[in-house]
């Protein structure tokens, strides 16, 4: 089966369009990130090594390719005034690319270019000024902090190199084995976990009484005009025998820390295929129906990806929901959807 898949990929991927003259190096992507990285996927767009870039001095579009198809990831990392033109040039170069994980603003640009817009899920964000975990909604999170205190578990912001690399790698591997899709690390709309220092990324650890890290959450910076305005909880790891209360405790500690530092937002990350709503005259009803079916499906949640589990975890924080969209040049074909799922590594 692997040999057949590889053979088919080699045949289909001969059709990939390349634009090497519009590829940016790491320093150029980093410069655009710091200037325009004001959305959750921006850090991944600038740093993920498997992604390509299409851009110039105005900014860039990050994209991946699979089975002969091109998929832009997230909004362009560019100023608002330059996004529409950059998108038009990207479409002209790659001929009917699709877009995934985009904002309503970018979806409107693409709708004007004849694209169909379908809600893919939600981003969840905490508006930090004035935020607190007081009241009924924050009860489980407050309890998690109390439970950690009773068990002498502390939360510490530390550089990842403070701990032995083999300890972090062991934690990551054991955590991966507990996932529904344990064979593959999800990517594209989810940034890869790297057990090494990354510029601007902050890590908060749960540390046991012996000083051993038992869980961690990584936070990617959100930028605007050269300054960090918030963070995205991009990845977490935990030893399987460790209580899930430590995740809640780390998140509370980090949230309080970011609020006290004066940051605006803490993004909780994507909730795929949850609470999607139709956009009359714009969306693809069949594609939206597939998303809704996948979210409800016991088989998908048990064997492919725990969509309901992710939603239940992130809904605990009572964040503000922001719709996230996919945009397609026409009705989604089954092959296109398979290509996207394979790019994400869901199948």
C-alpha cells in the first residue's frame, strides 16, 4: 500500500506548479512575520520547513502541495492593503489553488474572485484585558490549580533546554501514543512540535516535587507592527499517567502571566468542523455536510481525529469564537479533499 501511494504521488506531483522566483528565505519570512503576523497561523506560515512561500517585499502566502493540488495556509502574511493583490497573483500563478484556515476578511476577497467559501470550524480566543477565571465558568480551571498545589506541582516558564532533551522527547513520544491518530503528527493547520528552542516561542512546564517536567504547553507569538500583542497555545505534551488537570493549570498560569504583561489576546487554537454555519449563496453545501458528518461521526472521532474532544477541551475556557473558512475555486471534488487530508496527515 505504501509503495502504491508513493507511486501515485510521484505521478500526480509532476503536475505541481513551482514559482522559485517568488520563494522567500527564512530571514525574509521572519521579517514579514514580525511586521504582519497578527493571526494564529502566521508563526507556522513563517517557520514550518515543509511549507513553501510565494511573496516579495509586500509579504507572502504560505502554501503546501499534495497530489497535484496547491493549498494556501491561512491568510497572507502581509499588510491589509497588500493582501488582495498578493492573492490575485498567487491564484494567477498556481491556477485554481484552494485556501484553508482563512479569516472572514480574506474569505471576502476570495468570494469577490469567484471562490466558494465554506466555514471549516472556529478559532477560540481569550481577550485578556479584564479577563478572569472567576465565576461558574472558571470553576474547573480554579480547581485544577488547587489540585496541583495540593500535589506540590508547580508551573514554571522555562527555556526548553533547561531540561534534558531525552526527557522532553520521551514525554512527547509517550503522549503521541495516546492520540487517536498516533502514527502521524497533524500538520498544516496545526504547527509541528519541536523539542528545541524556537525564536519567540515561550514554554510553560508543570514540574513535579522532584523537579521533573511532567507536562508542557508551547505558545507562539502573535505580532503586529514589530511588537508581540498576544500568543497562540500551539502545542502541548504530557506524560500519559499525569492528570489532565495540569493542562488546565498551565493554561491558567500562562493566561494570568500574559494578561499581567499587557498582552491583548491568547488564542486557544482551531476547533475543526465544529458549529459550522452556512453562508447563503457562497458555501459548498456538500463540503459543509461532510464537515458536519465528520464532527458527529463516532468512527472519525475514535479512529481518525478526536474532533469532539478538542472542542470540549477548548470550550472550557469560554473563549470568543471566530469563524475559520476554506475557499475553493469551484465545488470541492473528492480527490481535492483527499489531497488536503493527506497534506494535513489525517489520512
